[in-house]
């Protein structure tokens, strides 16, 4: 059975491939490839070259055109001649079994797509039994429609159960299909087992959530690597793992917090990303129950990221897919210490853009209409954290009064 974890990727080099289409211009493709390179780095691979091609859409045979594929193959060959071997080629979109098989045949190196790379990272990051089960389920779901290429070794065998005909003969096809069906049954059985295991874990988690008492639940949500875990550590004085890598947090962490004697629960959840594999969303639904059951969402945004507005849209869409679009929420713009802009010339009268707008300029845009539903902080430098605590206290208290109007404890802790 194929394993997805790139345990040897520490020293591997990677080539990235993306498309420029009518729906994805050159600037957008660059942003996606920047993110793909960050994903590769998180998995332990070093990117040595990027290839892009302008097409109406991906080729159903080889994703890129034959000329571009030859160009990539020539680059790989030249690197080998200079004793700098390319370990893998990573494509920015999900590939079909047919595409992977044809590309592997042409390039003769390991082929990954964005989905399999994300699965690699999730497999490396998974720590708890729940996360490992969720990742394995997503891996098997991804693998199922791509089983055909796992058995290409049968084509190289000299014969089959029938005649000794060559490649494509009836005698050779028979065993391949039999093996394929057997492997498909094994994977389907494993998927069923993993789903049952996740249901059992989910029942345990549901019981745990019911035993948390009459407390407001707050969930940190946002794009991956925006600083949710750092904020969690800062607010709850806990020690949740945080680093400058994608998907540093897979397992939802819940901590009890108290601000001015008002207790509530704060949950740190897995980060979202563009083109997040559907299989991963489905597999991690039990983890995302913390988001569904939250009373308040703190949508953390990395304001220093040049594409932060698109990241907001990705998170909003994912929340809508989870049925959480109408929940009370706040936007917390993090990393204001890292926000940079290009200073305009004094006589430049052109409108400010994301590239040359100061932080104050940004605050006067659509963000100004959000009032205290919009905060600007730096978790790393601990800037404006007291303001965040004050606003969070007011929000939680309001929600507590609405949800538990006859809670004697609340009147006790809010008494002036």
C-alpha cells in the first residue's frame, strides 16, 4: 500500500508547476505558487524552480502541454548532469490517476499534487489518535480513485494467468484487474473501519463537550499560519505548539479562560487554506465541531500577508460550508508589527492600494464600519492585547446573558 509521508523529504529538491488561465491570472498564479512553495518547505523540500504555462485549462492527459512537459524534463535532466537531483515535481492542482501516470512516465521522478502534499504535511503533523485516524481516512479517500497507477508493475511482468501475451494482452489484464479489485476492497473496508472509529471518538468528544457546563464557547478560526496558536497561548497562558509553518496545529485545543472573573472556553482549531481537499474537510468534521458549537468566532487574519483579503474570503466560504456563516464573529487582524507598505511620493494623487496603503489608511476602509468587531493586534509583540481582552470580555458577557439569562453566577461576577 502506498504511504504518503515524505519521511526522506528533508534533503529533497522540488520543482513547482502551475497554470495561468482565464480564471487565474499571472499574479494569482504567483500567489498560489508562493503558498505551494511554503507547503513544500513545511514538508521538508527545497524548491529549485517554478514552471508556469498559459492555457485555457489543464490538459486532461498531462496537466501542462507536451512542450512544457519536455521543458520540465530537460531541466530535470540538466540538474542530474550537474549532480543536483530533483526529487519531486509538485503540481498546484489536484491530478487525476491518468495525469499522474502520464507525467510520471515522462519525467521519471516522484509526482505530487497540492492535495497529496497537504496530506503529507497532515500525516507528519498528526499527534493524537483522532488526528491520525482523520488523516488516514483522507489519504484512503484520495487513494481510491487513483489505485490503477499503484499496480503498473503488473504491466512489466512477462505474462499472466492466461497466455504469455505482452503489454495490453487479455492474459495480462486479468490479474491486474483482480489485484486492483482486491486492493479496492481492502481500502473500502479500511475506510469503513476508520469512519466507525471516528464515530466512537466523536461520541466521546460530544460527551466531553456536554460536561463542560454552562460556559460560552469561543473558537479561534482563520487561514493557516496567521497566529491563532500564539494568540491562544497569550490569552490562556497555555503552551500550545506554534511555529512559522503551515498546519502547525491539527488537533483542536480547548482551554478554560477567565477574564475579570468571567469564565469561558477558548478553542484553537486547524487552519484553513485555498484549495483545501474536500476529503480533508470531510475527515476533519468532528474536529471542526468545535467551530460549529462555538458561540463566538474570532476570525484571525494575518494583515501583513499581501493577499489577506482573499484569505478572508477562503475562511468565510469554509465557514459557510460548515453552516457557521451566521455565528457572531469578530475579525482580529494580527501581525500589525510585520505590516509593510511602499511610501507614496508627496505629489502622487493615485488612490492607495494594498501595496502603498498605511495601516491607518486600511483602518479607514471597510474595516472602519465594523467598530469593535474589528481589532488590530500583534500577538508576538503583545500589542493591543489589553484592548482585545476588554472587547472579548464584553462580547462573552453579552452572549452569556442571552444564553443563560437565569445564571446566578453571572450576576455575581458582573456585579458592579
